[in-house]
């Protein structure tokens, strides 16, 4: 809707998909901010039907750090700044992570740009809550890397980094969309477990301690939002989706949009004919991201590239919504884990299977921007850790 319209004026919607952001996200954040500025907690919202317990509303972001903008500034200004600052933060965090794993500056810049400007992130821009869930992942991975390095080298105190990782782990639960938050949390915890394997069995006490600090701080801080949310969501009329319903959100019936984003039309042109809606169908990363991801998976050979490549393939295949493909992924994962255990190399397990498959695509940017840093070793990567790459490549 044009921002200059008069009250009660009839207008044509420019993009009807944005109605959630206009009719729900913005009003609930604005009302929450007004109550907070009055010095009260928004426990009850009387303006929706007969009212509802507002403190459970995770998308209101009552305890989310960027909500300070709503508490201090006019709501319209806060919306713009929140979107802008979250985009800047996500780009910076991905840049820092890629530098942390020793990629060159150019590669880190490209990775940061692709991370925040791919189609998936752009179509959910105005919702704010999707970015609130996703942008913290690379920062969390930075802190995981520094925690593990400090523990392995015994030169710094790993507990400070571990506590910082716990704080960042909690942030998406305070203001992010919870589907995405769950995907990001599982990814981060799996990455932590995989990286801790380099410490070896002799330092198992330190490993357990780090896991305890990260999860203890993260879960503890998030409970201020999670506890009331679960208390009231358990009384919701909305029921979990069945497997048949979940499969409708799989990639099998919309895979073409990986390379042709407007294959099913678009809401702007008014010619949409696809399944569900445009936003739920968008998984387009861009040609550059696909090429870089392919180059990294084909040419680069190191533990991190192999790990991220398997995660990307596993998430992609699992996102198809097919029970057969799920079986292939699980069987291959078990086989690979057995191979890693027998070798004792600590290859790690990185599990992230989403019902719609779109969230798993973002991780491809990490490996897609994986140009070699100083001393990088580039070779063909294929079957170095058992049959998993072959199985997943065949399945996908």
C-alpha cells in the first residue's frame, strides 16, 4: 500500500504477500513498544478479538535487542532501521565468520553479500523476524571457532567465548521466527559438537564443560521468552501438520525456482500460479552463489568444505519431502558416522533437516564463497569419507 494514502482511501495493493508484515508484524511491535514506553509489561493485548496473552508472542520481540529501536524511536523509523541494521549485521557476521576460517577478504565480502541478498532473505525482508532468526548464525559460528581454538591451544580462556556463544544462541529465540530459529540452533549445536571432536578423548571434561556453558547460557537466557510461549502455545487451536501436509512444502514440486525464480509468476505481476505463495517458494540464491558453491564442492578438499558440502546435500535432499529420500539420507549418515568413528578423525555429524528445505540452502553460501585463503589446498573432493557423497549426489 502506498504510504501517502488517506485514511479510508481505496487503493490497489502493490504486493499482497506483504499483508502479514502490514497487518500483524508492524501493529504488534508498535503496540508492544507503546506499552513498554508507558513503563509496563505487555501481558495482555485486548485489541485482537477478545484479547490474548501478548507476552507469549515471540514475533513481538519484547526481549529482542533490536526492539530497543521501537522503544526509543517512532515506529515507522524503527521498522526501517531494524531492517537496515539487521541486514548490515548479517553481512558483517558472515564476513567475520569467513575470515575466521581463513578465507581471503574478497571471498568474505562476496560471501557476506550473498548471505544477506539472496532471494530467500530478500523476500522476507519486511517481516524482520526471519532475519532476526538467521543473521546470528555466522556470529555464533565465529564464537564456536574461537572457543574450540582457545580450548585446543590452551592459550586463552575458552569459557568467555563459550558464554558469548550461549548469549548469541539465545537471541533468535527472543525475537526470531521460531521455525528458522530451530533450524539455526540445530545447525549451530551440531557445528559445535563437530568442532569439539578435534580436542580428542583426553579432553572430554573440557568438551563437556564447553557444551554445558553454551547450552546452559543459551537455554537459560531464552527461557524468559520460551516458557510463556510454550505455556500458551500448548493451548492454541492450531495443530501440528501431518506428514502428508508437510510434504506439500517440499522441493519436489518447485525445484525449478532454484534457477528460475519467477517460473510460477510473481505477486507483483499478479500472475502467480504455483503452490502455496511466492515467498514460501523462493529458494533462489543467484547464479553466482550456485557457481561458487559448485566450485567449492568440486575443487576444495578439507574437513570444513567436506562437512559443509555434506550438510548442504543432506538438507537439500531431505527438503524434497520424500520418505524414500529421507531414508537414503539417514542410512548414508549412519554409514558415514561409522566410518568416522572407526577412523577416529573426528569428521563430525552436522544434522539439519527442515521440512521445507529452504533454510538449508542458506548454508550453501558459506561453502559457495569458499575461495582458498592463504595456504589453501584445492583438489577434487568426492568419496574421501565413505559412500555418503555418492549416495547424496545420486539422490539429489
